[in-house]
């Protein structure tokens, strides 16, 4: 037999790996329940699941082209419709997600779940894997790739309700398609590629398995390529008696029929299989509409180390590929570089921008068919040495090396000779400190930094600076005759001489032996010079003050006449010189010449003609020649008159004998002298004296005669310093501070004294006062013991009292203003949680009005006031009140027979029905919003209003209803079933015919009964097939029949018909009402014509036992008779409402 070889190249067809979703990667989180129609867009992609995702019944989830989903092993279970809509240019990528249909409830009226997939690439996870929650579902799968599903997973197609289309897909290690169908359903599997190179097991024992095909259902397999190297492609499940696969016109990778037969498992392989699979004719090459398939597994490439300075990524692939390319991506999936035309075997080089160290890169290789290797992940290595560290200056007394470099790296120090000095690690700010021993000035130290990758920085050198001060220079005494300064100092330092203002006058460098000589000009005596040494590093010694010594003797003093009454000798000598008076060799007086050279020397009275010797000695000890005088005879002047002298006085004034000299002494010290003017007044300049100091004043005439001394005490007239005052607040009851010891502290408000106290010996005080208002100005003074009062210290009372919490007016969910009363001028803020929603200032009258957005009822808002001083009140919390009127609707027609108003409203709202202003009935809506208000029958034309009031007291707009005429023209007011018929009419369960009649004796049909029961039970209606061949899609009761059948009220006939227009027997009526309302029977016989064993006996007993029927007066039930509309109305009304029983 002719054999066609087919090359299967092991290349990865499509790599569906989705970039890893990291914690900081942008994207959208999915999980939980989707309860409304939802669209996943590429703009919000990628999506990643953090828990299982469920799609509710009746809800559609659409996944648009270009979307990427990372399932992370979670599931997406559809009870509704899943629509995945990729395109050939932008496929939908789904990774590691388990896609299933959900198991519907028995009473569900929704359509079965549907999954419609086109142009999707699904890797990992599973598609329709069987499980505890898997249910009936419909599938359409086109133009997609299902690859590498999770091991032990496969696709389970279980009783779909619509034809299944699986076309133009590639199944690569995707597990089996396990198919079970019935009801004429067709599964079309066309133009797909199936390839499996995994070890075969139950989960992939064949590419396609049929385990049941009931009725006329079929599995049609056409134009597929079955390319798996091992195992079965098609299989009929053994042990199942209704299985079939039509496997004609497929390509098997060979034309050898034996090989083809070996790929098929049917009755030829196991007699328990139901039939044989027909595969002829078969295709000799892949069908033109079947996807091309080139499968080659590209191994992980080898990639060389990449550093943070690298601009290429280099590596190697050990196999040959066709026209491939190497792609380098960052962690976020952004392409950094691509090398086109790579054929493998050789090294590759991909240019990329420089990357930061520790950044992950992903390298993949793709061939011309789009097959891609797994990504090779690597981290960018740190290959960049740190910058040379910054080293702060150091001196010969430094005990550490400090500076700055990169954070958390090693810093090392060595001497220029290579001696290790110390090592440390920088802190989070890059700062470092290396403890070392003190180094000599001029030493060179080298510092380097090394990061965790052992990259070493350039060296930073630092020279140890000389910071030791030179010694103070020594020098010989300098007089007003000196012309050179001679001394000793630190060798090679510079000796500098400056004036008192620091102006440099002279300098010289010290010789190696430490000596120096500085030529200078002669200086005035007492002139102040400064001398210091400065070494070569610029360090300066302490400065030494030089006062030029006076070496010139004063002139001999000139002495005024001295008489025998003289007790002073006056004259003139060198200013400030010391005047000595001797009698013979005995000193009899000593004084200091004034700045003007005059002097007065007190002496004892001398005998006339006594020879006295007077000399002047200057401050330097130079003594003048002697002045010799003879004592004359004279009369002493009168005692001078002295004016008041205070501790502020700088003069002593008064009157005395004209031309005499007035001397002022403090103790033994002359503190001032002056000559009395011709008018007899004098003024002696003195330094300020302390209060209480005793002063002595004398007058000396020209002959040297001195008056008697007068003593006075210096008066205290100096006010104490203003006291210091600590902070005073509107809560203070004391004023504290410091002031002059023993002073009296007074605290005043205006002219009113609030409190007084004495200062303690430590200078502190505390004055008790009453609390004062904020902003009050207080004045604090100190008064000393002599009555002197300090200047006032003013202090403003500070505001530290928080305003009271604002009052808040009623706020509802309709309010856009929050109002109330607070402290005038305070700032009012309104918050929800931590969010500020409005602010405003309180008016002068304390009222405020803050604009806010509307808030939901129940929301808690927080209001607080902040005064001008920044004090914040307590928070006032207010809950938003419900101010929204509730909704309400009336759903039944109100007639003059009605005893109920039925409708919907806000859950738990109170419903009131009024006739005019009179309330005729109330009820509360249930949690679902349904209500039923019992009312007395009203007259035709009565105007009713129906109002709902919620728990917050909000009332709806009234619904106005006019009571209608509810009579049926053929139904008398005395009809035995009138109340029950009108009860059902109120519930809109039953109605009349188009001509207005009720036709109570007309036979009830099965379709009519189905409708009334569905309405009475409030069963959900769906536009679905009825399931009966005699109830077409256009039948008026189709949906009611379907709902009633689904609820188990009707089963139909054995021939698949329902007989909708057939009249309902009383036995059938008993059955459907007993099932609908779960009536239990006692098993007793209640009617003579219902025998034991009768098929409906239990249902009929159920009606009797529950008060629904009593039968006919002759104790019969007449089970085979038809049920009239009146009878059915009575039975159903009794089942619904026990009051009718």
C-alpha cells in the first residue's frame, strides 16, 4: 500500500505563557460572582484571578480581542453565557484557568450555560473538565489553540441542548474530547489538528471519545489532522450500547490503512464497544482549511551573564531552527530588544538599553512558525563599581574617618604604605564612620568602597591636617624705650604683632633654634599690643596682650602753698601719678594725680615752716625729682553744703567757699574733685554709686587749708527691672514669672488690681488671679522696698479652651446643607470617615451652613468646630436619615368584589389604603417588596389612594385607584363560586373571555390549568421549547406548559404529547393541586367511587384531608368527569387561602 510520509517537526507551535503578574504590575483583579452582563476589555488587561470566578444564570460575560487572563489555577464556572471573541490579529490569551459550566437547579428557567470561543489561545488549566459542579452546557469552539492542559484534565461535552461546533482548532496535549449527546444533537468536529505526545492514560486515552449517542444524535468528524505519534485518535467507549462516530474524510498522517486502523478503537478492538467507526474515504494530505501544524519543542536557551552596564544579551541555542528571532523582555513584558533571522546553533547577541541591577529579564526564542521556547529568566548582575567615596577632612587629633558613599556597602581605609587602618559598612543614607588611631599631620590615607558584588570604587585620598596650636611665644619686657622685641617660640613659626584692633604691625619668622627678633618703633607707654605665633599649617597660638611699660620718670610735681592749717597738699604732676608727701623721712600723705595732672594729698596739719618733700611716681614706678616746700600759716575753709546724691547721680553738687577745691570720697577713696566756682557753686564728677553708700565731701583752699568733711548717704531712686511673665491662658488661676527678690508683684486688668504677691528669695513669684477671658491684656509690675516701680510687662491671655461641639440640624439623604449652631467665627468641617466633604465658617450669631454632596441614608458624618486659636471641639456624629420616598405599585385590578390590594413596594414599607381620608386597610411589604392589603369591598366608582411609608417616615406619592365594576355578565351575584373566582381575579390568576363573560361551566383545558397554576405558584417563565411535540413554538400556552412541566406538575403522555386543549379531568386536577401544594393523604377511602388501587386515589385523598373538597352529596368524587372553570377556581382558591376551606 502506498505510504505518505508526513514530517512532524517538534517545535513549540504557540507559546501562550503570560507575563508574570507581579504585586506592582498594572492590571485588573477578578474573582467572586458576576451578576450582571460584563465585558472584559483589552484596555484593562491583563486580568488575573485571586479566587474562583462564577457567572450567574442569565448573565453574559464577553471577553474582547487582545485580552490576556492569568487564571493562577482558579476556575471560571458559567451558569450563564461565556463569549470569548478574539480575532486573527488579536487573540485572547488565557493561562492556567479551569473553564467549566455550572450545574443548573432542577427548577431553573434560564437557558443552559453556553460557551462560545473563537480565536483564543488557552494554555494550562482545562476546558469543560468533569467535576461535581459540571452541568449541561453548549459549546462552540473555533480558530483556537488548546494546549498543555493540566494533567488529569479533559473536555467533557455532556448532553448539550444545541448542536456543538468544534472547528479549525489545534489541540496540543489537550486531553480528550469526551462526548455524550441525545435528542438529535449533532457534534461537528471539523478541520482541527490533534497532537498528543504525552503518555496515554484514562484522561487522554484517545483524542475523541464517544460514550453515548442517544436517539438520532451524531458525532461528525471531518477534515481533521490526527497527528499524535502514539495511542488512539477516535474511540467508542466500551460497555456503552449507544455510541457512534462518523470518522470519514480525515487526514491521519499516513495512507497506510493498517496504521489508520490502529488509531481507531471500536468493536474491532473490544466487543463491548457498540459499533464500528467508518474512516473511509480518508484524506491523503491535510485539508486546505485545516490549520498548518509545525510542532517543534525549542529547548530553553543558554544565556550568559548580563550586567547593569551591558548593552547586549548574549547566549546560545543548541539546535537549528528556521528563521527565528530572539526576544528579550523585562518583568512587565515590555520588549527591550530583538535579534531577527536567528537560525540557532550559533551564539546570539541582542542589543538592549542598560538595565538596573537585580532587574529580571526574560529571553525567548521564536521560529518562523510562531513556536516559542519557554522564557529563560535571569537577573541583571551589578557590575558597576561604586563612585569614589566622599571623605570629610580630618586632622591629627581625629579618631575616625567619616564620609559618604552608596548605602549599605563596605568602606575600607589604609595608609599610603598599605597599612590597614579600619573598615565599616555605610548606613541607609550612605554615611560611614571608621574608628582609627590618631595619625600624624601630613599622613596620606586612602579610602575605597566595595559593593555586595565586590565591585571596588576608585580611591579617595585624604591628607591628615595639622590642627595643633603652637605654644604662646615668650618675649622680654617692652617699654616705651624698646626698639626690638626679643623672645623664644616654635621653630619656623611666624611671630605676629598687632594693635588692639587686630591690625598687623610687625612680624618675623622664628629661627630653627626657636629665637626671634622683631625691630619695632618706640611705643607710647600703656599702649596695648598683641603678640602670637602662627605655624605653617595656619594654626595660631593664643594671643598675648602686651602693655608698653612706662620707663620715663615723671617731672617733679608743682606744689601749691601749704599752711599750718592745711590738711591737704595740692599741686600738679604727671597725670595719674602717685603723689607722696614726706616730712623729713616720714610720709605724711599720698594721693593720685588727676587726669589733668592736679593732685590733692591729705596730710596732718603741719607746723609752719616745716619743710615738706613731694614726689610723683608714675604707674610704672618711675619716681620724679623731689619738690621741696615750706608750710605756711592759713585758716581752714567752711564746711561745704551738699545737694541730694542718688544712685543715678554722676555729679556731687552744692555750695562752698569760692575757689576752694571740693573733694568727694567713698570710704577712703577719692572719687571726684572740683573747684568751687566764683558764685559758690560746685559740681564734682563721680562714678555711679550704690544706694546707701556713704560719701565724704571736703573743701581745701588755695593755701591748702581743708574744711571739715560732710557725710551724706546715696539715695535709692532706681526702679527694679520689669518682671518676666510666663504664659497666661484663659484657664490660668495664677500668673508666674521672675523678678527682683522681695519686690511686690502687681497684676492689673486696666486699673483694677487682680492680685499681688512678694517675690521669693529665688526670684520667682506666683500671683493668684481669677480666670480671664482669652485676648484679655494684663499688666504686671514690680515695686522695690524703696517704692520704685518697674515698667509694666504686658501679657495677652491665650485662648486654650476648645469650642463646644456644634449642634447639628436634621440631615437626610436629600440634604445638600448641614446646618446648626457653633462658636461664632469658628471653622466648621464635615467628614465622612477620613474624607472632608465640606467646610464653612460660623456666623457672628453662631449659626453655620456647610454645603455637602448628598449622602446615603445611614452614613455617619462627623462635624467639629475649630476656633481662631486652633482649638478643636469634640466631634458631633450624625447619621444621615432616610428622606427618600419609597416606591410603590399596584398590580391587581380593584373591583367592587375585591377584598385585597396587591402590589410591590419598598421592602418592609407600611402600605395604607384610604377611601377619601379614611384608612380601610394596612399591611407591611415583605423583604422582597411584595404586599397584600385586606380591605372591605368597595362600591363601584369609589376613589382609593394607596400610600407606602418607609421606616424613616417617608411617604410615597399616592397611587389613585377607582374601584371598577368586577361583574361578569354571565356570573350572577349569588353564584356559588363567586368569592373564589373574584379572589383569583384579584391575583390575576384567572380572567374572563374577550366578550366579557366568565363561562363558569365551561370545561377547563390542560393548557388553562397549567397557566393558572404557574401564575398561582409564581413560577419563572422562559421562552423555551415546551418539550412536547403537540405544543408548538407558537402555542399561546407554550411557556406556561414548559414551566409547569419543569416543576413536575405535568408529565405529558407516553407518546411525547401534552394534549393542551384536552379538558382536565377531576382526577388530574387532584393530582396537580396536591403536587403543587404538597398535600399529604391519610390513605383512607373518602368517596364511594374512588377505589383502592385507583391511580389518583392518594391525590384525591390529599384534597379531602386538607379541606379542598368534600365531593358530591352522594359521597362520590366523579374522578373521570371534566373540571369546570368554577370548580377549578374553587379548588385553587382553597389551596391558596385556607379561609375558603
